[in-house]
């Protein structure tokens, strides 16, 4: 009986952990990280963005390790001039950078 309860609890936990977490965010360039909670950054699996994003937001997206589905069809990618790091870099508009701020 005890093993059946443990098996059932394990199956329930697996189902809960694999649940989809959807989030839609209207964003201004560079503000995505401020619009998501720490919990959302670590649990969102499906993200829809609208508005304007830049390289900083792409960096935030790359930190979302459970993200499985990303819809950026409602966004525009703005240019970003990174002058805060020791090696300034320019990220052009309408380009998804390979490395992000």
C-alpha cells in the first residue's frame, strides 16, 4: 500500500512539473527582466512578447531555461548600444544577436 502511494505521488509530481506556464508580456526595449518575477523567469514555458525589445531582452530570454515556445511575432527589435561594459558593442535593429547583454 505504501509503495502505491509513493508511486501515485511521484506520478502527480511529474505531471505538475511538466505543466505549461504561459505568459504574455507587452514590453519596452530593455525592460523584460523587470516585467517578470524571479518565479516566472524560472517557470515560464510559453512566452508571447509584444512591443519593442533589444539585446538586453534577448539576454533575459536566454536565461529562461524552461522556455519551450517563444512568440515574438508582435515585436520589433530595436538597436542597442552597449556602453556599460568594458568592451562597448553595437547591436543593430531587427537582428537577434548571437551574444546578448
